[in-house]
């Protein structure tokens, strides 16, 4: 029998790599369609995550030729770096200019030059994706989803603590060497090491005690932000210097155009100096004396086991403040036809008792900043619902127990494969295939339940591309929230980390890739998300 810590570590690694491979497959066609800057960024992140895991585990994974797979991931991620640099520069150009009094002609010339470079970089990336080398890499990434926890080739003892300790020590050693005189290359190397440590922390999130891990990740991301901005300013300055050389040597070189580049270069130099001045304080926040002691506890050889905290794609419950909620991701209990108008719009009778069904934890994903629709599964309908996060175990509960057990309120989307559901209903079959697929339950962050909050008068609404589609109020529910939870616990227990979706108002309709969704709950929270 496996050591409990090793079992948890292996499960975390399998889930992480499988999610990366799945996300890669979803993003690839979107990249070909040029669906947005974030698509390329996310795709490169998945490759870097796989590479970091393969390199860090160093033979402990049952993946044939893991070292060569890591090299191939690095190759393809690197092929997109030029396009990413141009895209980010274009995003930030207005901010870089500030109130610059350019003549318009020079700015148009700069935009035209950047657009040409972007087309060139994009053609090069697509050409790389079309090679046999890239196709073989895609096939090999697909095998990661078939990894088994009990497959031969894993290390025989728990190893997560050692892997993280080694990555942390490298970050700490490099960071402590940085001085105001250190070259930019040293900060760039530290940035890469911070990324690797962060990916490993995310991979092992389900295997470690969440309290220390959450704080470490938060501080590490702040340090990465400083290092990332510094690197971007240097990269964009190098891009501008290349353009300046081209323009200065052209027969039609314009003084105004060169002056615009010089002003932008000066501004980038000032920004790089300012952000570099923040490094010492950010690094101290990440690795001061107290934090170092916390890291030593966190990266111990025999880490404290934690309950499973992750849903699909790395989801974990969180507060609106951004802090993680230390509850496992459990089942999602849903109720059908709890609004009479919704039952009527689908031609369904109103049930005499609540119509309950369950989505598995693997269906849960973050609603923001984006969520994905399944590919080639037919029409996907949105059903916006008030989500209730359970904080205490409930079984045959009374109303006062239910109220005390509600940890928070949020919003959830009960994504539904409508044609699949209709077919299953016509055959008198269960709906799970239409309701429980991976990613079928995007959730918002949660707001704590205040003692004076009236659960019977909560308004929710959903807009798509600026047009309101759904609007309802919990006062319209056929069975109110507290009564619904009492009824549910008479049939099966609710555990901490479970979520109850309380029914959807009328207005359900199809979603499409590229849609922008705005979901709101009674002044408590608002979620702006893109559909991919």
C-alpha cells in the first residue's frame, strides 16, 4: 500500500499534468483562429508547466523520455515569444505614450511597423505548429492524460517536499545575490526560477496544508509581478531600438518618428528604474526571516496532508478578497425547475417536490476571467444560479442549522448540453452526461453570509454581449433557499466544501465562443468573463 503522502502527491501530479494537456488541446484551435492575446499566453503557460514538472521530478515520473519531452515543450513555447512580446507592447503602447504630443503620422507609422512584425511572428509560429515536430509533441502531450497513480516508474517515497525545497533554495539563493548593480540578466534568471517554483506549488496544492501555501503563492506572485514588468520594459525597449535602427537607415527617415521612439525609450528606462527599486522590498516580503521559517515548515520531507482542494483546471474555493477558502471542492447539488417561468420556457411541468441532481467536483471551474465550452458537443445553454457554499456538515438539518452552515454566497453557471439533455429526457435516461461534464459548473468567488442578509430577496442577473438575458429574484423560487437545503439533507448529507445551486430564472439560451458574460448578484458581487 502506498504511503498516504505519496498517494496524495502522485494524484496531484497526475491531475495537474492531465489538466495541462487538456487545456493545451482546447487552446490550440483558438490560437490558430487568433482568438486573443490571452490564448497564446495561456498556451505557453501550459507548456512551461509541463516542462517544469518533468524537469523537477527528474525521473520520478513514468513518462518515457521525459527529458526530451521537456525540451520539446521549451522549443514550442519559445516559438511564441516574439508574437507575445509584440502583442503585449501593443496592449501597453497607449500607457507608454501617456500624454505624448506626437504628430499622429509617427504613431501611425509605429503601429504599421508593429503590425508587420506581428504578422511575421504569427506566420512563423503557425509554421512551427504545422511541422511534424509540433504534431509529435501534441501526441506526446496527449499521453499525459493516461498517467496512472499506480503506474511503475514513480519514486518509492514521498518526494514533493524535496522537489519544492530544491526549487525554493534556488530562488532564495539567486534573490539574495541581487544588488542595485546586478545586470538585467540576473533578474531575468530569477524571474524564470520564480515561475518554476510557482508552477510546482500549484501542482502540489492538493497535497499540502493550504494555509501556508496560499500565503506563499500570494507573495511569490507579487514578486513575479515586479520581475515580469522589469523584463517587459527591457524587451520592449530592445524592440524599439531595433525599429530605430531600421528607420534611421531608411532613405525617408523622419526626425519626428525617431523622436517618438526616443521619447518612448526614455519612458521605458524610467519605468524600469522605478520597478527595479521595488525589488528589495518585494523579495523581503517573500523571504524575510519569518517567511523563511514558514517555508522550511511547508517544504518539510513529510508534509502535512490536506483534503483535496482542487476542482477541474486547478479551481479552489475563494473569497471576493482573493483569499483562498480552506474547504475542499466537493459535489455540486443542483435543483431543476425551481423557478416556474423557467420550467414554462422549456415546456416542462412544475414538479411537486424539488428535482435534485448532482454535478461532480470535476465539473467545477472558475467563472472568471474566462471559461471554456466543450468542443463538438452541440449547443451549450447558460443557466445562472445563486450558489450556496456549505461550511459545516448537514444531515436532516433544521432551518437554524442550515443558516449557520452557509459559509458564503456566490453565482454559478449550470452549463447544459441542451440537445444531449433533450435526447436523454426523451429516452427517460438520467441527465448526468448533459450536466456533469468537465467545466460544466463555472463558479464565482464567494461573499460571506452576513447575519442580517435576507436570503428570500436576492436578485441575480446575467448579460451576454451587453444584452440582459436572465433576471430573477430568490423571492420567485418555488422552494426558498433554506427550505431547499433542509429538503436536500433529508436525502443525503452536505459536507464542508459542497455547493448547492438553487435554480435558474427564465431566459436560458445558447453561449458561443467569444461571448462576454456579465453576472451579478444583488450588489454583493459582479463577474465579467469571456467564453472560450
